[in-house]
């Protein structure tokens, strides 16, 4: 069966810390490759607030994976993610073949810094009167 494009967003328990989240991202990458897949992109979005509490947690580390794998490989990846204790939630979505890759999202700290610069008027954007 042909490999298909998938995107999986994983929410990792905040007690793992940033080094633990990076290690976990490596483990998931290895898992995809063991299933005959090829990871095309990994985005670590960092520690972010959740929309609602999950397992008494209000925050989680977000990691987005884009990869190609056969459907049987996807089933095994999802089964393994369900069994991993640090995973609070995950969602996998099949991507259309012609769809562009997900645009990079800055980690929350970078976004907060950019927002603060914007509010202070220290951003690199359009000058006054430019449109």
C-alpha cells in the first residue's frame, strides 16, 4: 500500500520539562521510522495553555509531526502513543498530497516577545504611513 501524508499533534505532560519533551520528540520520530515512514517536519511549539484541563493539567508541551507512512504504520503509531504515559492527547489527520507543509509556528516565548515588541513599536514591519 502506498504511503500517505499525515500530521500528528501530540500534547505532552508538562512535568516532562523541555528536555523531556525534546527526548520524547526523538522517540516519536524513531517510532515513525520503525514503521517504515519518513518524517518530513517536526515543530516543537513549546509549553502552552490548554483550552480546558486534561488530566488535571492546564498546560502541555505541543509537538507537531508531519510524515509519510502506510496506513498500517499509522495504526501502530497511534496504538503506541495511546500507551505512552507522558502523552495527554494526540490527534492524527491525513493531509492531501498537494497541500503545503504546515507553516512554522514560533514557540510561545518567541510569540510573547514579538507581541511585546509590537506593542512597544519595536517591530520590523511597515513604517508609518506605509501600506
